[in-house]
C-alpha cells in the first residue's frame, strides 16, 4: 500500500469503538447512514465493526461495505484465525478492505491478560498478520496497551509485523495513560529504531482517560505518525477517544506547524454530523466541548462581547461557518455590556440614542439578574 507522507489519514472508529459505549448501540441501517455521512465528511478509513463479536456487527460490516465506495472499510479482530476468517468474510463486498488485527504489547497485558510470554506473543502477532495478509493486501496491526509497553520490545514487535506484511502499525494508548511528550517520544523511537518503519504508516489511537487524547494524537503526528484514529464528538469507552473534529481543526488552524500536511476532511459538515451522531447514539455533547459544543462559539462575558463586536478575531481563531454554523452567538446575560445589548436591539430593528440605551441597560441588568438568559421577547418587553 503506497501512502502519501504529506497526507494525514483520518481513521474513524465511531461505528466500532464509539458504539461500544453502553446505550449507544445502533441498528445496521443507522450505521450505514452514518457511514455514508462519514464518506461525505472525507474520512480515509471507516472502522465498521468487530465482525466476530455479534451477528449484528458482522451484518453491519457487510452492509457498510456495499454502501460505501471511496473509503477503506476496516474490520477489527483479535490475533486468532477464526476472528480473521470471519472478518474477511464480512469484508467480501468492500471495494477497499482492511483487516485490523493485533495483540497486547505491554508486560501487564502479556502476563495478566494473555498469561503468556513476550516470545509467544510475538509469534502470535506475526501469525495473525500473515493470515490476514492471505485475504487482503491492507493489514493494520494494533499493539494493544503500547502506551505502557517497554519501548525496545514494542520496536521488536513492530519490526516483526511489518516484515510479515502489516501496512499500518497502530500504537494505542489503550488506557489513556501517556503524557504527550511520552507518547510523542514513543512514536519517535519507533520511527528512528525500526529499520523497516517506512514500509508502514504509523497510527495513533488514543483514549481520553486523563483528557489527553487529542494532545497525544497531535504529539504523535509531530513525531512521524500519519494516521489518527478518532470518533465524532470523541465518543468511546470510558472517557472516550480522540475527537475527529478537534484534530481536523488543529491541523487547519496550525497547518504550517505540520509542514502543510493535508487531509480530505470537509469541516463544514462537523456541526451536522456531530448533532446527528449525538441524537442517534443518545449521547449528548457537553456544551463547552471544543468545536461542536453548543457554547463553542457563544460569547457571554461583556469584555469578550465588546472585543468580538469590534473585531471578531479578538476572540475567534475559527470562524463558525468553517464548522457548519451560521454565526457566533452573542448571549445576553447579567455579564453582558451595553455593546452587546445595542447589537441585539439593532438586530431587532431598534436604533436608540445613548440616553435611551442607558435607561434600557439598567432595566436589562435587573431582569438579567433574575433570569439566566435573555430572549428576544424579553428585549421587546424592555423597549416597549
């Protein structure tokens, strides 16, 4: 698989890792609908499910493979023959299939999850990649709990699976443990010490247990990773996964810092797809969530409102329209100043002189102290 070193591949796992959240299960038609939206959004890879886990997951991978044309469809497996056989069967209609197989890389997982040894785990990893390779050209290998793995052993494992045919090597911080400099250093070590590393794409798969998933993924890219595994709204097990919209907008805002790396993401679809995934999965988005939260482009402090109304770049590094919103919100609260009140009154067609505005502003403050948020109806009452 030839890859472009100047392209950041966006691997969306909303339908696999995101859907593992209790209460977020989707039907196959719902998954197909989201997959089509993800294709429109411009993701490079859709992880469609874990086929051996349930008949529903198997069927979803089959139907998504039929419905999507231009995106790589990926199916997850453990490092065993049956999982891989079932995944290959589920992917038979995919135009661009990928099998994602792997095994634990940390001594904790090797000892307490697999009751095994490093040598045996290496053998199983290589055997799984070779078996997957007998079905598809594009094989991704995940070294589970790589975030806590010994870096020398991890390098040995990655070298062995690339030699066996892996085209992508996933270095997951499965427990959201790493600090950004630690995770970045791990990626850099692999880039510099695995002799065949240029034959594969390095992928970052980070969890948000300490709120560092996005920061860790960005640190990985700065050190040579060229694929990020992420989800819409950052949904996922426990505290969630890396947020797709966050990494895409970081790449857009700081593009020169990444040497002009490209992605195919159409950020104008973020608000639409965020709300759709939130509703379909019954997972509300916190109001202060970066990029897609209800308050991400809302200004309520008087000082901020005044600065924003004078020159929007005072308080905005992203334009609302870049993520599919019509405009920023100037929200009227007891913290708002005269400038914001004047802005809203003019929007409603009232152009007042200084004295009139001063009078209404005093009455506005009394009302705003009593109410959490002021509506247009409240303003019309004040003016009359």
